[in-house]
């Protein structure tokens, strides 16, 4: 059994440092820079387990949020990029994207015991990536990039039940409507979003958004889909009913993921190149805060994505917002650090040391016992 690991994870004990005079590029918003939090503490008032995928280690870290202790490190397939957690919080399914060789498996983890229970072979469907559980808790939808497909996979049976074509290149991330009747897929290579009817199993249409569409999320009320266009340095706001692009917002530089807060009031966008998170007022559709991650890349980033382009950025990618909306987590893939944001003050309140290249994040209210 892997020994318990104490993480560098803690809360600010004093008020945050004054923001620097720097401004976010292209927006004029102040960039918030804070002192690093003290190490060795969990998050006050928060329980449950954070799942961190270490994509260059082929593992998932299960971290107790109340204590800041890594309870288990579970093996996965090669290149674990994204994770979905079942509605009951007991199961995690990891999409193993692969590295040089395309991946074609899903890892199933029992979150009550912290053990790998199954590997699902997707056979001819390669490069699984964006993954979301359906409300029945039995099936997931997952993109298969190489085949331009969205798959419906029965987790218990370990079978692909349906493969629906996106008709777009590099179908990367996926999100569901609140009633789970529609899936929305961001296509990096086609600069677009595909809309799929999950009940009929057919493609409804494709919406042009911007250069290299990647991050995607649906508003809690289901009325809008936001898409981050990483090469365009923009975020597209799409009306979920008419499928019209109703707004285009600037978010430099290299916006790669985005997430709504549970109340639908704000959207967090991780900007991989500029090394920060932009906070948008969702109703007014304007940036209201820019939070700098305040982390340095590890000494050797030669084998990491975007190193030659992003210089000293910690490359924030994965974002997770807790169900209660009080905190969010941001995975800095080139710094091996997950930053904790207090969304009440919109400031950094903690940090934890992750494995090599943390990326996809998940949460369960289940707490593992030592």
C-alpha cells in the first residue's frame, strides 16, 4: 500500500497581497498576483476527495480535501487526460489518451476503496479524451479523436453501445445539456462545436466558433454553451437553442479550458500561455478579474506540451469547480502544482503538489479512510 503523502496544500492565513500593476493582455484588467499560501493544510469546511490525473505518470492521485493528504495514487492507462465521476460519487472513469502511440482504453476506479477495478478496451476507437457520465450512472460519453466520434460506453459491461460521428477533426472536449439529451463537442482541428442528439444518436449540426476550439461548458440553466478558442484568444458564447454565436469575448492568451460556477453567474477560463485564470461575469459577458497562478515551471520541461511556445508559464489547463461553488482547482501542467481558488474572494487560497503534468480533475464527496 502506498504510504500516505503529506501535500504542500494550504490556506492563506493573512489577507492576500496587493495586486500588481500589471494588466491582462488585450483587456486592461488588473492581474491579481498573490503570495504563495502556507503549506501543509487542507481547506477549512471542505470535505471529499479531489481526483488529479498525472498524465505523464499514468496515474490518478486521490487527495483528501479536509486534510490535504494524498490517500492513494492509482495506476491508469498511458496518458490519462480527463476523468468523469459517477452521480453517486463512487466511480471514476479515466480516458487514456496515450502518448506517441494512440490510447484506446478507459480506466475504471472504485473511489470508495481507491482501487483500479477495470480497463475497458475501446478497440478501434482511439484517442479517447473528453468524458462525461450520463445521469443513469451506468454509461459515459467520451470523444474518440482519431475516428471523429462521440462514443456512448456502458461502464459495467465494458462495451461501446453507440458511436456517433462528429464529422469534425480533433473532437477533443465534451459537455452535456442539463437534461443530458444533447452533447456538445469542441473540435480543435475544425474550429467548431458539434451538437449531437443523444436520444436519436445523430448529429444535429456544427457551429463555427474560432481558431482551435477546445474548452467547452454548458450554463447550468442550459441556455448557453461557452467555447474557448485557444489560437483565437477568444471565447464564443453560443445560444443552445438557436445555435447562433451571440457574443465573442477576448481571453488572451491561449484559453484552453472553461467552467461555469454552479449558480451560472461566473465563468472561469484557464489561459495556458499567459499563466492565469480569467473570471467572466456570465450575464454581462465581461471579464471581471484575472488571477495569476504565481507558479514557475519545473526545471526540465523538454518533454512537455507547449514548452517551446509558452516560456515560463506554468501552463494552467484543467479546471474543476466544487458543487457548492466556494472553491475551484486549476491544474498547472508545467509546474506540477494544482492551485486552489477561493471563489468568494476570487483569490488563491491553497496549492498542492501533484504528480507529473497534472491535467484532468474530478471531485467526489466520498472520503477514503487511511
